[in-house]
């Protein structure tokens, strides 16, 4: 009687597994929160440091090859070291280290021998506050004509901060591709958990309505920061501090904070993205911005690939959409207070002074001639249109003012300039404070 082999323990214990010789043992699945060490690092290098590293790599047997836009590209044992020259107006170039053994290269070669500092593995010593419980906040999309404005917040403590560092979390602007940022964003959520992060996205239509009420990007950003901070504090009430990049006067964001936010320390500082919580928030914000920008362009026939930034290509695309579709169609895709919107649609900016549009269309030579006329008329010397110095015009002679004759008061005359010594002094009148305008930068946020 035929029987079908069973995979139960009784069958295998009695007879052994007849298929064992063709089976391969599968490795155990890694825990959901396990993270691998990053395989890519980016650094700022001076030309002198780049040259020193180039010589060092030659001495240690690295192979060099031609890679576009690099000053040198070296490889050894699946490790790649690419150096890029500084951009115009910048003093530092970029160095990208990636591949197998990248962490060890940074820790034992780059930092001690080129950079002259040891940061890898010493972050807690250099910045202990970064490992204390706090919320980091950052945004994405504020300088992009197309797409939403996204604000994100991440709460970290000692354990999660270390995991995020091992994951390779850093400022989103230092991450090379959008795909890498999106992948890292998923890993961040796994590490910190959904309860410890919050993202809000304002699509173009919502953004334009809110901007019409705030009339200030900084106040709109302050409102967004306050929203995500308040949401996280409702989940983590014992968090003592929040940190964000300094994008405006500290009073603007303090006044935007809601009840829970007013009870914690709100800190702003430049280059706050060096903090692990702020860096994680910047990656979540960028990933959400990229995803929504892609969705906004649509799929299938008639879909658009909306560009980031506010470059000449962005302006050309905006003009095309406004011409082929309508200004309203463009408005549904963009931040309509950008100058690009008015240039693409031909609509006059309502905030522009009368005559400013006509003035802006005049050639530069016209204004150069006007400046020259003004200088000659006012007697101020300066370069002409062709750069040659203009003759200085002598300033008009100052008018002579006759000196006043001293007046000697008579013995019977009473002085009106000063009161008698025993008379009480009159208190100066208090100046009335100017009434505060509703919704201005010093007042409460106005949603009306």
C-alpha cells in the first residue's frame, strides 16, 4: 500500500528525511528592527586634504580610474573612494567612500590621517545631548515650486539614536538619490516605531490656502512645526525638549506652539541636521515629498514628471502647463506665491507695487543710465555704464547761518526755560503704544 512521505517529526525520527541531501539550510530571518552598517559615507575635503589622500592611496596600492566629474577615483578590494572638486564659490569638495570596508576606512585611515579628528564611534562623547530624549523636526519642499510642503518630527532616546546612527542616518541632503532616501525612511520607521514619528504634508491647494492666511512662509512653517510637535507630545508627554533648524526668529515658532509645546524647551539652531533626530525627520520629510510629487504628476497618458527645485527647466515646464492647460491647472500643482507662477501665467502679482511689472521688463542699460543721471545730479561719484570712473561733481556750498546774539535777562525778568528749584518736576507724558495689527509677526497666529 503506497504512502505519501510525511514531514512530521515521527516520520523523520524513524526513517530519516529521504530528501535531506537536496535540501539547504536557510539562514534565520533577521529581526524586523535589525539594521546593517551603512556602506556609503560623504565628507567635505579641502583641496590640500584631497591631494594628501590621493598620495596616501597611491602609496597603499589603490587602483585609479577615470570617473566623470571626479578629481580622482580609487578602488581596492571592493572599496571605492571618489573625490569631487569644490563647486564655484565653495572652499571644500566632496569625498564619497562606499563599498565593503567603508566604515573601517573612515575610522582607521580617513579620520586619523587626513581629517585629524576621530568621530566615528565617538558621537556620544562629542554630542551627549543628541542621545538624550528629544524630538527633532525638519521640513522638505519649501524651496520647490512644484509639490507639497512636508514637515516631519521624530522622537529619539539613547537606544534608538544609536540604532539610527548604525543605520547611517544623516541629513537628507547628503543622501545621493531619492530611492535611497525612501528606503532609509522605511528603515527609520521600523527602528523608532509609528508612535514616535509624525509627518504632515500640505498639498498645493491646501498650501496655497494657508499661505493666503499666513502671508509668510516662516509663519506657515512655524505652524507646521507646532502641529507635529504637539501630536508627538500627546503620545510621549514626558519628552522634555524639541529641536529644529533655525529658519526664523525664535519668537515666531514659540508663539505658534500649542499648549503641550509651550511646556517643553524649544530649541532652534543652525545646521540642526547634524542631530540624529532632526536628520531622521529630514529623511522622512524628503521621502514623503518625493512620493507625493510623483503622485501629483499622475500616471498613464497625460502624466507629467514634475521637477524639483526652481530652476530654468522648472520655469519652462510651468510655462508649458499654463499655456497648454490653464493657469488654474498650474496652480493645483505648485506653490502659487512663487515668482515663477506669475511669470508662467502672465498674471500680475497682487503684492507687486503699481508700475513694478513694467519696470522689471525694462533693459538693464536703461537703469544704468538712470543711475548715472542720479549720481551726476546728486554729486556722488561712481563708475559709469562702461565701468570708467565719472568726474566727481563738487557738492553745493553750505549756506551760512548767522550766529544768534546772546540775550542777557534783566533782574526783574522770570526765566521760562527752567522752573524754580523748589517747584515739583512734571513727569514726562507717556507715549501711547501703536495698536498691534491682527496677525502680524509679533501677535498670535491668525487663521481667520
